[in-house]
C-alpha cells in the first residue's frame, strides 16, 4: 500500500473513530446495549436476529440497524417481527461506518430502546476495522464454513467479545468438529464467549438470549 | 466517501489495471488459461480446487496462486496434490491485487502451465473490483448461504462468467431452492454459465472439468 493510501486510510479511520465515540456517548446516555454483528455472507445473521427478536420482544424494547451492500431484504424480513428497523444500503461499500449508524439513530427512539442490534454487511474482513460505537462486537460463524476460519480471518475473532456458532443442526451432515472450531477461535482470542446455536431447531438460543438479557440489565445498572 | 478518498481509490484501481494488463499479456504469451475464483469465506474454493486438480492433473499442466488474509493453509492443502502452488498472505488485506499475482508468477514456469487457478481471499465484496489479469472470473456460492446472495452482493455475480454452486449434497437438509438461487444469479447476469456441484459426492464435477478442458483448448487455438 502506498504512503499516500496509508495516510488517507488513517484519516478515514480516525474520522470514523470520532463519530463512533459520539454514537457511543449517545447510546450510553440512553442506556442502550448495542451489539455489532459481523460474519461472512450467509452465516445466518438475519435468521439469528429474527429468532432472537421473537424470544426477547416480550421482555425488552428492541431495535435493529440492518446493513446490506444492496437490497433492503434483511430489513424487510426483520420489520415483519414488529420492531423498529432502519436499513442502510451501502451501494457497494464493504462495511458499515459510524456516520451511517449515526444517521440511522436519528430516526430511532433511543429513550424507548433497551437492546439495539447492528447487522453489518456480510464480510468477515473489512467490518472488523470500523468501530460503530457499539457496546461489543459479536462474530458469527456457520459450521458449514469449516473449522479454520478463525485462523484465516483472525481480526474479526480477535476484536469480538462473543462467537455465535450457527447452523449446528447441520453438523451430522458435515466433516466438521465443533471442538476444533472453538479451539481455533479461542487460540485467536481466549476471552471469547461462545454460543453454539441453530436458528432452525432453536438449539442454544435460550442461553444466547439469557446472556443478552443479563447484559442489558448490567448496562442499565452501570450507566 | 470523501473526494480525496475517491481520488486515491481511482488512482489505486488505475495502477492495478495497468499491472493487470501486463499480467494478462504475459499469460497470453504463454497461452495459460487463468481463472480468478471469488466467494465468501467457507464456500468451498479450496476443496473444489483439490477435486479439480485430481481430475485434471493427468491431462493438463496446472498451477495455483492461493490468497489468504492469514495462514498458508490453503496453499499447503493444494501442494499435497502434487502441483506448483504459490501462497499470497495479504496480512489483513481484503482482496488480491495484480501486483501480488505478478510477483507470484515470477517463480512459476508459465511455459509449462496450461491452466492457472487464482484463489482469491474469501470475500464476496472487495475482490470483484480488482482485475488480476485473469481470463475470466468464477464466483462460487454455497447452497448453505441462501438464495438471495446474488441480489445482495451483485457485483461479484455481474463480473463473473461462471457461477459454481457448491455443497449441493446439503440441499436435502436445508430450506433452499436451487432454482430460485440460479434465477436470482441470472437476473443479475443472464450470461452466467452455471455448474451445480458437490466436492463431497463429486456431483457436477465432470461437467465443470470438461468445460475447463474445453476452455484450455480454445485458449491454445486462439492465442
């Protein structure tokens, strides 16, 4: 990468960090626990959110900001579950940035939100470099992607606090060791909390939503 | 995106295009048919290449340039199949560029190569913008990723000449319509040639390798 390009990249990241800090302050002011979901395309971010929303919407006030390169498909799927959703179409952009999130928040009632999900663009590389002002990052990985992904794409796993392994109902049909995959993830980031889930059968979703509820409570207490 | 950032991006793309044109000339000079494989992480690029190499190495002289964000895992898997492999570790970079490919070619014997595979970084967004001097792009999509991916990540499907649908052995365990997925891909790019494959069962690999062999023959005739 040329010196000029590195310099521009640093300026862009630094401008992004400044807006992300403002977003973080804004969310903290309203005690909104916010997670930034990162994964490859097709790892099951939207389906996990659909199931999670159904399990939690009776007890928590939820919101979603859904990013996509093109189409509003994900946002439309989530809107059907009766919660406020804002779509961001990046028009080719490979990750969300803090400005896009900040603009989306302007039309959400944060005073009436306990838990906000930001569904990033499907990409296991670029989104992990951009702070969006979230409370923490959650990386998803489908069992169909193979056990080695944490080693090959370490930044997303290193910067996340939580790994949600998805589609575990397919394990019997694959040559895939859940234990090896989790070992690989922990070798990159020993502090990762891991949930093994299937949005299809519901396996693991109770533990995942209990954890989310506890984090929301802690966020209310700490703020 | 700021005007300054757009300008730098254009400069980078134009510098890349110039090197890509040189790579293309070099490959044409040796009549090497070259494909650039693009997909999400975990779509099965490496496993498709392993099977393809085993089926073709008796009749064609093969080579691979294997890109990864981190690790040389893919290159090492392919080397076991007894063909020349060059690894490119991008160290966080989200796509291969023409300079990296050009440098890798310096140590490959192109005069002794009929068919060269370039396995791009696992990313369905960024790699599609960077010409590597290939004969054509092949986009892979696993059936586990869902039918809507061509609509949500259209650039990769628009710029590819071929779609290889992978892991079709898993369809009976999924809510996935192969027909809808292919219709979506063709709606983005009506000229796409489509192969439905399973590297696990071998389904579809004969048609895929026959097509590759025909393209290699055409490349020899036309050059």
